[in-house]
């Protein structure tokens, strides 16, 4: 269950977003969807779902979500191929944008801030310029175990 998380737990993308906190990268989206399907099945929802609900279409949609491939993280070839932030960080030999001396004053700032703000809103962890990546990864690795939805990966099924 935690294989996807283990694959991305040490990756901070070029944008500074920690892949280990992403529901698509760490596998929590697939895990949650599978568990939700189990609950629906166990409760026989298909037999008593409201008439106005297209239950077969709903379950097909859940199946599609469950089968979305987990992202391996941009450091291992995942993410968008055309990511300007990753390309810039690679070109400058930086681990991520947060370590750039031009952070806050570069042509990619608008895109970078939009991504980072969206990530924060979604509950993902984002490295700030003054933070040591190794320290953040240790802290985040503990925090993710209690943060929704990622904590589902660390809960025992019962």
C-alpha cells in the first residue's frame, strides 16, 4: 500500500512541492478510492442508491480514479514534460526554485506562485527558500502520517 509513497517520499519537485504529500504521487487517491468502493459494496449501495443517481456510471468513474497511475515525481520522469520550472532548475543546477538566488524576481514567478499556492490550498507541503530540504523532509515525513488524506496510507485496515 505504501509503495507509491516510498517512491516519492524523498522528492521535492523543481517547484518546491513535496511529492510525498501529493495524493496522486503518494498513492492515497488510489487507496481512498479503493476503500470507498469497498464501503459502497459492503453496504449494497448499488441496490438502494437514489433513482436519480446513475450508479453504474458513478462506479465506473470511481474505477477510473482508482486506476490513475501514480506519479513517480518529476525527479524520476513524472510530472509535466513541459514544466518550465523543472527545466529552469535543471539548467541552473538547483534542487528546486526555492534555492534560487532569483527566487521572487524571475520570469517564472507568476506560474511558480500559482502552483505553490494551489498546492498549499490542497494541503501539500511546500519548501520555502530559507528551509533546508533535508530538515523539511524529516519533518514532513512525520507530519504526513497525521495529515489528511495522506495519513490513510499509515492506518491499518480493520
